[in-house]
C-alpha cells in the first residue's frame, strides 16, 4: 500500500511522524515524504527539520494521502500555495483514502474537498474550519466518504491505526499498536478542551487565534 | 531549558519526535537534534530521514538529554559506537535529567548508567536490558535518580509530559498536552503485552529477537 505524506515549511512534525510510524509498523506500507521541492523542511518550532525525499512531479498517485497540519495555519500553510493545492487535487483522484491531521483539514477544505461535510481539526481552529464551509466535529477521527480527518497533532496516531484496521484488518492494527507500545498513560487528563481547565482552554485558544492572524513574514 | 536529542542511523522516528513535540509545545525549551555527524539520519524503516542540526562537538551540555531507540537494537545502534557512548557520558555529567525512549535504555545501560537499577524499555527487549545489568521494569515511565527511561516508541510523549510537569509545573504540562490534543482514543486496547492477545505478543517478541540477532550489513 502506497502512502504519501505531504511536507511543507512550518509543518508540525508529530502530525506527519505519528501516522508514518503506524504505517511503518505494519510492514505493509511504502511511505513517501513528498514536498513541492525535495530537501529539508523547516518545522513550525524553527528548531529542526524533516526531509522530503520526493517532489510533487515524482509522486502522481497514492493509496493513502496524509496532509499534516502546521502552526499557525496561516501564511506558512499550503492553503496559500496553488501548486500544493493542485497536487492534492490530483493525488486525491487516485486515493482510497485522503486524510488530514490537525489543521491539515483546513488545507483539504481549501482544496474544496470538505464543502458542507463534517470534518475535524485541532480544537483551537473549529471556527476557521467552519469559515471555510466545513462542519466542524469534535470527534477525534471523522470519516466522510473516503476522507478521514483527525483532531490535533497526536490524533494522527489514532487515525492511522483506524485506517490500518480498515485496510488490513483488526489484527494488523493491534500488532502495530503493540509494536509502538501505544498504551498511553499521560500524567494528567488534560488532552481535550472538554477535560482541561476552562481558563487554560480559553488562554490557548486566544493565543492560537492571534498567531493565525499574523501577517506573512516572507 | 536546553534539550539535546541524540540522533543516529537506524533510529525510530517517533522515539525522538514525540518528546520533541512536547518540549516544543511548552515554548520554554530549546531543542537541539544532535548526531555524530550533522546531516540526514536514516530511519529504521529505510523510508525517510530526520536531520541532525548539530554534531557532538557543538553540544557540550544539556539540561535534558533524550536518547531514542532504534529497531532492531543491534549493529545500527550507538551501543557499538564508542564516540557516541563517550558523548552521552560527557553530556550526562551536565544534565538535570538523562532520559531514554524504547531501546534507548539499552544504550544508557551500555554507557554504564543503569547498573543494578530499575529502568524500562520496549517490552520486546526486557531480556536484553537485563543481560546488560539493568533491572527491567514494566512501568511506562521509570525514574531512577536523574535518569528517566520510557517504554516503547510512543511512551516518549508520556515521559516528556512528566518531565515538563517536574520542571515547569502541572499547568505547563497540561497546556502542552492540550496543545498536542493528546487525548488518545486508539481503536483497540492492544498497546501493551498485558492487553494484546498472547499469541500476537509471542509472535512479535520472536520477530524482534530475531531481528536483534542479525549480523551487521556493512
């Protein structure tokens, strides 16, 4: 099974690496990291890089396309890059599953793939997703036809395990989970806006929305 | 706070990126990806790369050192590279916390930092850890003095959230968890050998132990 993971400057690393690691653990997937240009891809933190081994012209189809998110989802995002949007459109025609993690669904919505349908994204950006014509869902993984969207950052792991279950069956998904020892025991139960303290949620939502409004640096 | 994450060919990507993403979300950490030589670092899957922005001579101290694991933990591992073991020894003298994810604890044990103390690693390699003189623990995150070891692959996220709580307090850890929307809902409950079907556990354990015995390719 061929997996294409889109990379671009400003990407959130775990959005891409979470699904990659799950697919890799199945030993049944060929994963390609793809960007407009091959080479180093700057992370949203400015503290490191991923690497695109393939450029758009080298990857013309995929069984699963993964569109990761970025922080903030503004000028740095492929939402504003026509070449990237066109590549996503082209690959989408060939996929069994077109997927996103975090603010990646804002990109899919910009492409026009989520008009009037339910999808999810990072909880801080439901309004932005709605403004693009998509119905925000608070679920962690949302399927609308062959499009599957995941919530913020770490949710790509859960999404990929679900995709693996659909494609290869329950046992392969369970095996991948076991190989990654994905038996989460976070020290606190604060991973969703429904569980974290309300003032914390509002503060972070505010910060994220401010960041998303920033002007392009170029 | 200065974080150094060791990279090396054969590394398991999520072992490094999980903690990185947590530290990054605090906005209080400077994370450096460090390897023997700067440049591209081949992943264990042979399907992609991470990137070392710094070489050993450029990073001489750290508040937190993270030693990720690799699959399989054999010839590809820094366990067999004296320069890497020496760099870990040197950095360890400067750290507040020296940490590992997955088979990274086999490396810390080889360095001599875990003689006769409790530590954890990927569940498939407890015997190997014991053979190095360390007492394997089945806990997800294990603290022995200033050394903190985490279980397989995805457990580095939980470990980093715990370290953040110790260093910066509960609220910063909860905020990081919320930013990463780390509210796991895997489709199955199969992420530990205690929860997965026993035949699956034995099959994967066998495969891993076979891989670990393979001769160097070189």
